[in-house]
C-alpha cells in the first residue's frame, strides 16, 4: 500500500533538496522518532535527490511499524519542523494533510447528534422482558 502517489513523492523529494535538507548531515534529523531498527535497513550514500526519493518511496510503502507508528507521518512531521519558515513548508504540509486524511480513524459521532430509532429500547434485559410480559418465564 502506498499512501501518496508518485507525483507527490517526487514533489516532496524536490522540495527537500530545494530547502537544503536532503543531505547526509540532515538525514538523521528527518528520521528522528522512527524506530532505528527500521531506519537502519535503508540504503545510504546516494546523491541527495536519489537518497531522498529512495527514502520516501520506502517510507510511503510502509503502512505501520509494530509500535503502531507510521514512518512517513513521522518523517513529514520532522521535515515540517525544520522548514517552518521556508517556502517549501507548504509542500510538506499539503502531503501531511493528505496523509492524515488517508489514515484518519473511523469518525466519531457525538451522542447529541445521534437519532434514536422509533421503538428502540434503552434499559436492562430485565426491564425489556418485564415490559414484554415474559419476565417470569426466565426466572
């Protein structure tokens, strides 16, 4: 499963290079918070754009780690922290928002907005059986 399409991955990699955060010196900051047992499996030593594309492709194809974290989500959070004052921030923020839409949990429904169907019964089993006139049958 991939969270983002190839065009979005290329946009992220290009934005990282343009922002100056795609070099080997910055890479550890981008992987901060991602389980080191996972990130140690990544290839290294490539040119900045190639390295970033390779990293992002792998992050994008990893749904979750065993601790429940989403590596791409952590990477985007780290890169947004480093680029808050740069123009490229909007590219990372857009991808982060898209990822949040994809990974959002099931919606919650406030009780005040829930409609109770006609004839629905809210009470104990004994109340239900008593109202049906069959409570004595199960005693």
